């Protein structure tokens, strides 16, 4: 295949010869998402350990779940979920380093952020 190269005055400047070539289509990230050929599954982990215990200037613990109290974890999770809503059908959320049942038991190494802490695998109960 040959391509004739001309200048702005339509004067022939040369010929470009092509042989043994192929065309390939490359997809962008957006192409893959729009054609449902990409499945993202974000996995989020939240550190609830005491080493991460922090207070803001109003002396609110950022670990608190008290109604009306600010919570940086929940705000961050909401914004993260909102940023993935067009790219992921679902998300996985896990926490670690917190007591998941009331009492003086040890902190859990890993638990789902679904709120189902009565699961025997998590609590050790039957």
C-alpha cells in the first residue's frame, strides 16, 4: 500500500510505502466500563485499632458511632463509595482491630462491615 504525501499547495512531496502492517483497536478505561467488559470490585479496609485512636479539636473520637457526632470514617466511606458507583456493581468492606461484641473480649483481626457481628465465625459462639 502506498500513500502519496502532498504539501499545502497540493504539490507532491513523496510517497510513503507500507507493507506488513495491521490495525489494532485499543480500548480506553471508559470504553471498557461502557461496554460492561470491566468489573471492578473495590475492597475497603478500616483500621479501628487503638493505635489509630484520634480526637479532633472538639474532642470527638473519630471512632464514635454516636448519632449526630462527626465521624471521619463514615464520611470517607460514603465518598469512596460514591466515587466507585459508576464503575463497580458492589464493594467489599472489612474492618480490623475493634471489639465487635460488647464486653472485654479481644479485638477482632478481621470482620465484615455489614454489622452482622453475631456470626459464629466472628464471635466464636455457636
